[in-house]
């Protein structure tokens, strides 16, 4: 049995957008200074992270990810953004966001069968979601993300040192991801579905969104100095509307007090899996909540078929 030192590790957070400060009229008005009421003394000040998720991750948009560009663009059309973030930066990214709840960490290791690593919120009524640019009616259930991964030998390249090549092949992690619609079923049918999951057929999956990623070990990353595990990039998955431009500030919302009919756009496949619908209240739309999925590859420096 190989230990828990190779394979896939998953972190996930729930973040909310910063609270917007609605514009309010000056209570002092245009009164002369001598007629204005004195301002109340400050009692205490509460500060919280106020940076938007898009603002924090925008600096990493130009970093390469181990998934081809065509698949990355296709996931964006379906409301899923893929970003590579250095492992050493994760704590800084986390501290600059407005988190709801705790930070979750889960160890998967090598997954030989399709396993759901992300389970979206369950909806109990038939609803419409956007699959690409077309609305699709889905019955009660949830959207989840399936994965499988394994350690494989890495083919030596032209720039691989001869001493390292003689020591044995390097290691890589092959990760495959695909979203899937899971209908609401009772516990007994669910158990039957799990026991029958040995086959390659994935009912309800979206095969056109199959993504394959190859992560290299820290020992093969070409950076100045001795490479460490912190040189590995984590693959971050978040949801957002396809037309959202992370490099520009968000557009201001309309005045919630206006007597207009407000239509919420349909959620994309990614938003249905990784975000909660906004709730409208007397003060306007509540801040959006989204899950941030962080996939961390744990790869040995050398590939070994058997444990020592």
C-alpha cells in the first residue's frame, strides 16, 4: 500500500462578494455648519476583506494551466473559470477574500474510478440552466464534478539531465474532470448506482466538457534554484458568467428602490454547481456566494510502480 503522499488533494472555500455601500443622501443637507447636528463619536471599527474574487485571481490569468486552451475556453462558456495559482500564494489569496464558514480540505489520493469530488447545491424543482448558449430543462437533482487521477511516468524531454534520467523516470499526475447531472434518487437506487459505477458509461455527464490535465512533479519544474513542493501550481475552479471581464471593475448595480421588474439571468452549468442564486430583499440583491475549488497535485519526484 502506498501512503497518502501522492495523488489529489482538494481544498474548497465559500466566498461572498464584498458588501456594496449604497449611496445615501447627506443627513446634514445644505444647512449651515452652525445648524448641523454634531456627528456621533465612533465606538469601534470593524474591517473585513473587501476584495472581489475576480480582482484577486485576475493577476494569475496569464499563467499557463495544464489543460488545453480549447477546453479552457469551453469551460468558460459554461460558466467555469480555470486558473493556476502557485501553492505558496494560496494563503494570501484566502486571507484577502470574504470567506463564509471554514476552509475544507479533503485527501483523495489516486482515484481509479470516477468519483464525485464536488457536489453542487441540490434543487428540488425542475429548472432551466444554460448549457453552452442553450437553455436546458433539468429535473430535481444537482450538478456535480467527477474526477479520476493516477500517477504515471513522465517521458524524459530533451532538457532532462542525464543524471536524473538514469535515476528513473519522473512522475506526473494525470487528472480527468467532467461535470455531471445527478438526479434526486432514494438511498437504495443511489447505492445501486454506486455499485454499478465500474463501467465507463456516465449517465447524465457532459462528455464535451471532459478536461484532461497533466501535472508534473516539483522535481521537474524548471525554476532557478532547488525546486520545492511550493513551486507546484494548484488548479483553481470558480464560477462566473461567461461575459464577465475580470480585468475590469464591475458595473454598478441598479437602484434597488426603482419600481422596475428585475429579471435574473439563467445560471450557467458552472454557476448552478458552484454558486447560490442571489436573494432579493428589501435592501436589494444579497451578495453572491460562490465555492472556490482548489485542486492540488501531490506528486513524487520519481515514478515507482511498487512501494519500497
